[in-house]
């Protein structure tokens, strides 16, 4: 979870959902105390796409790890983008 202190992350359910849909995610963290109706669809999408999911932390713990003052239901580490070849 220390990796969430990195700049290459997205925080919040909507942002994580978008990043997973676009294939830019390396790992997803879901809060164990978040509303299951919100988390289950995202967890299923991650599994379909082969994205590892961790669900061992609370919303408050995820928020602190991401450097925000409030809890968050989801956070994701972004995959390193490959630089475009130069001519």
C-alpha cells in the first residue's frame, strides 16, 4: 500500500473505473468497508481484465495512503506508460 504515495495513481471510484476501462491500471485497492453495491461491479471488471485487486484496507487507510484527508472507496496504481518513439 506504500505504493499509493506515488504520483502515478488515481483516487476515487469514478476515476478508478475509468482507468480500468481504458486499460491503464497496474493494481486496484478497494476498501473493505465500502458499500458492496459500489465495489462489486468494479471488482468484477478488474478480474475480467486481469488486474490484481487488494481489499484488505479501510476507506480511511486508503485515503491516508493516497495523501488525502478523507476516506476513499477505491484507488489504483497506474501502469507506466511507454514513451513514444522519437524520430
